[in-house]
């Protein structure tokens, strides 16, 4: 069993860029029930990645902690285990 949970982010606000503090995460598009398939994204050696489903640009922000986002309302808090 994993000792951590992969953070999930959404873009209900429709912002063009979401800054995040995690290199690995899930994009869900919008909040359920309007979400797209939950896609695992890994920045690898890059600092930006675009979700292939909703075209949200995610950018690494080193001043944010793991699982944090800017804007903060883009963090999905109600995750199902």
C-alpha cells in the first residue's frame, strides 16, 4: 500500500494556468460529475505540462508544497480512496 496519495487538481474556474507544488498528480478536469477521465500526469524533468483532455496548463511552483495549487481552489479535496 502506498504511503502517500497522488494529489488531484481540477479547473472549474477555467483559469489558463494552474501552478502546483507536485511533480506527479492527477487532473480531473472539472469537479465531478463533470470531470473527464482522471489522467495521471508526470512533469519528469519539465516544469510545465498540458492536460491532454482539458488543455489546462500546469506549471511547477517551487514555493508551493506537495498537493498545493495556485489558485488554491483548484485542489480536489474530496478524493475517493
